[in-house]
C-alpha cells in the first residue's frame, strides 16, 4: 500500500511546487494591477488638467488673459499657476500675482517645451524652483494654429501633494507603499520614502529602462530598513510619470511555503488511518456514517452551507475524508457566493465612479459655458447659454444623485425633484427678487432614463416661470407631483400675471416641454391658475417603479400605498 501511494505523494509535492509558483505569479500580477488602480486619482487629476488646458488654449489671449487665468486658479483646487506660452517659449500671460511676462523668462530650453514643439500633444516634467516653491509638476499642452502650425503651449503647475497615490485600497497587501517617479526613476512623491530607498544596487534610478529591457515592471529588492519587498510599476502619464507599488515579500512561514508539508503528510496519514479502519470498523458503522453524511448533503442541497459535518470527526478515515470533501464543497460554494457579492460590490463601486466622472464632465462643460456666457455681449445669446447650463446641471444632478444613493441604478423622484427645485431657485437668488418654493411630491423610485426627461421638463417649466412670472418682481413657486395609478401628473404653478403673458411662453422652452412630455408618453399644457398665475402641467404614463415607494408614505389606516408629501421653502 505504501508503494502504491508513493505516486500520490510525488504528485502532491509536484502540485505544491506548481501551486507555490502560481501563487507567486498571481501575487505579482495583483501587485501590478494594484499599481495601475492605485494611481487612478492622480491620473484623473492629470487628465482633467490636460482637458482644461486644451479648452483654455483658444481663450487665453487678449489683454485680460492674466486676470482671467488668475481668477480660474483661485476657483480651482490643486493648481499653483497657469501659463500661456508663445511659440518661441516666452510667457504671454500667467496667473501669478507678480507676472513673469517681460522679465526675460523663457521656457524654450525646457525639454517638455521642446517635445511639444516637436509634435507631442501633452508632456509632463518636474517644475523648476522659479515656477513653484514647493515640489510640483508642469503639465504642458500643445496649441496649434489651423493646418497644424505650432503656435505655443498652455501649461499648468500642479503641486505633487495633490498627486499623492492612494494606498487605502483594501485589496492592497498590508504595509503597501506607493510612489510616483519620473522617467529616470527619481522619486517625485511617496507615502514612505524608506520603502523606495534600497540598501544596495542602483535603486529605483533607471528602473524604467531596466523594465523595458527585461519586458517586466515587477522586481524585488531590500529597502532601507532591510525588509525584502516586491515592487511593481506602471505608466501614469505617457513616458513622463510612473507609479510604483511596494509590498513586503511573503515570509518563510506563509501558507504557500507550508502547503508542501501538508500535501506530503496528509496522504501518509490517510494511508495509516485507512489501513486501521479496514480491520477495526464494521460495515454497520460505515453505513451509519454514510447516512449521517447523506443528511448533511441534503441540507447543502437546500442551501444551508453553514452546517458542518463536525460529528464525522469520530468516524473512520474514509468517512472523514468524505465529510471533509463535503465540508470543502460547502466552503467553496460559500466562498464563491462571497466572491460574487464582492464582485457585485466592486461593480457598484465602478458604476459610482463612472457616474461621478460623468457628473464631473458635465460640470466642466457647465463651467466652460459659464465662461463663454460671461464673454458674450448679446443678451439673448447669454440667456440661451444660461438655459443650456441649467439643463446640463439638471443632468449632472441625476448622476450625482445616483452615485450618492444606496442603489446606484435608480433614484427617488421626490428626493431628486426637491434638490433640483432648490438648485434652480437658488441659482436666481442673487438677482435681488425673492422667490419662495414649495414642493408637494409623491415618492416613486424610477430608472434614470425616465428621470432625465422628467428633470428637463421641470427645468424648462421653472425657467419659464422665472423669466415671465417672476422677472422684476419675485413671487411664489409651487411644484406638485402626483402618482395616480397608471398616470402621473407634474405641475409647476406661479403667481405671475397669468394668461396676459402667455404669448411670451411660446418659444424654444415650450417646444422642449412638449418633446420631453412625448418621451414619457404624455402631454404638456399651460393653464390659468385659480386666483391668478399660470400652471404648467404634464400628464404622462407612470414609469414602472423598480422598488417600493418610501415607507414613510404608508399610513396605518390605508390598505394601499398613500403618497406622502414633502415641502421645502427656498429663497
């Protein structure tokens, strides 16, 4: 029997070695993936800076270029300075309190500017001391005239403190550290510089080039404290900035190194137990234990994986091995369920990040429109851009509501309307006329695809009221949302002049209101309000609720859901 089991022992040793190597490769792969994921915030910051500079390039000219850039730096977080640079490398204007224009300063010899001149779209470099008193990066974006003629560049100075990598990711190993380096491997910023200072060898200096030669960005080294660590790197921004993740290497007592011992000993112990069981255990005892295991398997079939065959610890070796298999089966299924839940949680986190980024992009568009609006002189054009900004802000609010809610796929129409109305009324509060708002809405959890036309219709209705009913006088705004079975009604009522001013409400806004109502399979109309004023009403098919309405809407005396109300007064 011992000779017969020898191949099993050899196979176990071979499998243990293969498993150890596989785990080591998986760990390095995970570290490589973590390096790319950890720098996501810094990459987003650099991408945002590139987008901002590209958008500012056509506008960064004229006598008020410097004050405009200075005002923009004051409003944006994480920017030390903005520069408009001519094709010869001389600064045209900048956002600094004491401009360097005319002081003989030139960027023409800077490698990053030379690369822009040679055709690269975006470059990064460490900022010199004359650009920033603290460690910082320069982000340069090429500016071309028509037909691709080089016309200069836009540059932004970002402090390295805002690009600090995030090591709070729970998937990172314990004592993991992160750093940003340049193309030569010089550390720009790190969470713990000791983890990236080596006892011997060239250190990080030149690691990028070595990674290219070895076709791998994963390596091992001893840090300044003498601890053996694994390192993994990834490009953060082209060939200028890189992120490096460091984690302690597995010790000698790790599971992967102990596993070969277990693989060799367990088959031998099973052989001894089986040999004794053949002589000592009767068929009746075996059948009894098999019946016990059958009941355990029946419980697993009903989904009760928390039950473990603990009584089988006193059973013969064969029964114990079968019980152990059942136990491992239950544990594997439970682990798979946990993994699925974790995957769903990770997907939700990614969806929240996507919604967050879409919201940020819409806010950038709104900010760009705001800048363009302030530059216009034509009042109708300024008003049209203002209306467009409000529509974009409403869409951004949808995405903000989604990533801030518990369920990222749906939103409560009542809570969303309350915030949207407050936002629209607050945006007009600086004009000097008081507008009070009240919201009486039912709770209805809907898909964002249905919430978008609902929100845009509400924006148009309130904007019309602000233009025609409250212009120069202020007033009271009432918003009502009722869910009446298969149909729902949304109303916006003002206390303005009423029907005498209806002719002014037949423009683009009225057309859009009708279009949004059709998207919801409904109709929109304007009606005179009792006692004066106008009611904008939309009656549409109730979107299918994806969940129960707010439990606060339930009354003890009602057999069905009774819609609740929510009021809010804004100035």
